[in-house]
C-alpha cells in the first residue's frame, strides 16, 4: 500500500484576475492537487484574485511594491 504524503504547503503570488488561482482552488477542492494553500499575496490591491482567496477562506494580503526602494527589497518582503 502506498503511503499518503501530507499536502504540500504553498503560498500563491498573483497580480490580476486570479484565473489560475481559481483553477488551483478548484483542483484542491476536488482532491486532484495535494497542496494546502496557506496564503495568497498580490502586488495590486485591486487584483480580482484576492477575492477568490477570501471567498475560499484563504488568507489574502497585498504588498505594495512602490513602498520599497528596489526589487530586491520587495522580493524579500
């Protein structure tokens, strides 16, 4: 009998509509993708995908890249 691995914890980064995020959420709900979506983060406060996360009960955050001096500092955040 094959051992069942626990779901892989992931954080998903988005910037727009969130169509890929919704596909992942659906696949997880249908037990077709063994991941545990821990959070969704966007660099745009109006990204529609944030609402997909909230509707699915997934923590959703916005990080404004304009608040950082450069890309490296933003990536670290």
